[in-house]
């Protein structure tokens, strides 16, 4: 299996669930591996999201009472990855559309 597929799946699940995550007060994303973007990685880890914001990334722990648990199984999670990605040469034109040569 391509090692990128589990990471992409986890990203899609996380970002695709963003409206749902914000509707819940506390959501715990559980994954086999978490890369925190600050140089650390965790095995069997949790990412706790409260009111749409990441409040904790670390080793697997207890799930707060009333929290929603999303278990990603053996997948790798990269929380906040979308914030570290940009296309510096892309921009939107006056019509509010992605600008191309055409």
C-alpha cells in the first residue's frame, strides 16, 4: 500500500468533518500515528478538538465525558496540515475566480 494513502485519508476525514467538529463542543480524533508539525510524532495518539480548535495533541488518553470519539484506526494524522500549505503564485482575479492564462 502507498504510504501516502493513509495520511491523505486521515486529512480528508478530518477536513471533511470540519463542520461536524465545530458543532460538537469536544471531539477526540484517535490515530495510530500523529505528526504534530513541531518535530514530534506520537504512536497511539489523540488530538482533542474543542469548539473547532485543536487544544491537545499527545499520547492516547481518556475521552472526556460527552466528547465525540473518531477512531481513525491504523492511519496517520497530521493536524493543522492545511495551514502549512500554500501556492504563492496562485491568486483570484476580479471575478473571484482562480486566475489562469485563459
